[in-house]
């Protein structure tokens, strides 16, 4: 159950609880069952809407779970962007605190389903939602920009962020990377940009960089392979090491 009208809009009427025994952890079983769990949640949410709707109720909203609870592991929140997911998590932590507080003196009980629906689909709340800005063209998209700390990389990331994407800046220069991340976070919000150190000539670092991106934002939709260097020398002065460095960064 939730504890105020905004909670219904942010977290839905209930979370999705992932069946998991931390004493006998079986991650493969969780993965195998997850698609069915998600489908069942959507069916359940639609059934809740159909049971409770009124003639003038707003149309059903996204039926996917926002809050996922995994015993012994923690809480995950998923939404259209990092900021919305973070805020939803903060709302649900507050709901947990209300439940915990109520349970110290009595037993927490959520609202009856019909009352809960009337709050979640209250016409005034719907009017508030309709006044939100329309999503930008790249809202919900996740971009990884290599060479993100350089001039072209920063400009590319800035444009992607302006269009609503979440961006991971990848670069080998940690100082420049921190500077670029700070600059873009101030301009677009810290929820939408993350730095990751990647030497694009290292397969291990590329793999770990993609993994960090997936943990932060959920995956990758756009890859801007921008990392590069410019060298200029007569052919007789071009060493094999310099040639290989160019090929490793620009091609491989």
C-alpha cells in the first residue's frame, strides 16, 4: 500500500515482489521466472483498473511495475528516466517508513482497493499529469559516448542530453572526464549523465564500461564511437607502434 496521493502516481498501488530466498540464492531461477512475473503484474494491474474504473475515469496508465522488492537484496525502481526512477524510490522508502511506524503501534493496513483507485485515477491528479512537459525526442534513450571528455565528445553529449537522453561519458583521461561530467551535470541534472573510465583499446575495460552503463541506466540504445587521435608524420617516420596505436583506437 501507499501513503499519499503522490505515491500512487510515482509507485503504483503495489510493488512487484520478486520471489527469492537469500539463504539459498538461485539467480538463474529468478531470471527464468522474471518474464512471467512481469506479465502477471501487468495482467493484475489491468484487472485492478477494470474492477475499479468509473465512466469518467482517465485511460489506464502504463501497467508495468515501478517498484521491485527482492528479499535479502533490496529495492529496484524502473521508470522512463533515471530521475523519475530515483524519485519513485525515495517515495517508496517513505512509504516503508510509514508502514514501519504504523507497525510499531498497531498493524499497517492499506486503503480499500476502490478508495486507492479513486486516488490514483483522481481527475485532479490526471489534470496535473497532463500539464507535464511532453517528452523530448530522445527521452528514455541511453547513449554511451566514447572520447566523451574531449571537445567533440562533450558537444555530442550536450546535444543528446538536450534531446532528453541519459548519457554515459567514456574517456581514458580521468581529470578531463570529471570536468566534463561536472559541466554537463550542472547544465542538465546529475541524474542524466554518468562518467566511466574506458581505454577503448582494452577489451576488458570496454566490457566493464558497458556493464557499468547497464547498472546505471538499464542498457544502451545509442553508441557514439567518438574516441580518436590525430597523428601526422612522414611515412618513413611513422613507427609500427604509432601505426598500431592509430589502428587500435580508430578501428579496432
